[in-house]
C-alpha cells in the first residue's frame, strides 16, 4: 500500500503542478483548471488520511494526523466546489 501511495502522490503532484502553471500563465483560457486542482488536492489529502487511519491504528498521534488529512481534504473539496460553481457557473 505504501508504494501505491507514493506513486499516487507523484502522479497527482505532477498533474497539480502542470495544471497550476497553465492556469497562472494564461488564466483567461485555463481558469477552468482551478477547480480540478482543488479536487485533485482533496483526493490526495483524503487518500493520505485514510492510509494513516488504516495503517496506524494504535497510536493516537497518527490517528490525529489522519483525521487532519481527512478534514483538510473535505475543506479542499468544498473550496473546489465553490470554485467550480463560480467559474463554470
């Protein structure tokens, strides 16, 4: 499961960086990428949170980290939803 998480972080991280660069270089044409960036970041954070909760079942500190990742993912998904509504309207 650790290799899956590493590959996911690498692939989604590269996608986020490329889409972020495109969105900031030409925001008029590529402004629609912002919600996708937030949604990808939310997915990445939530997957990390679930991984922390499943792997580290005995330590409360790691459970707190997992819960924080899940909360951050939910927050990013909410920002992505607001961004999608305002941009794609």
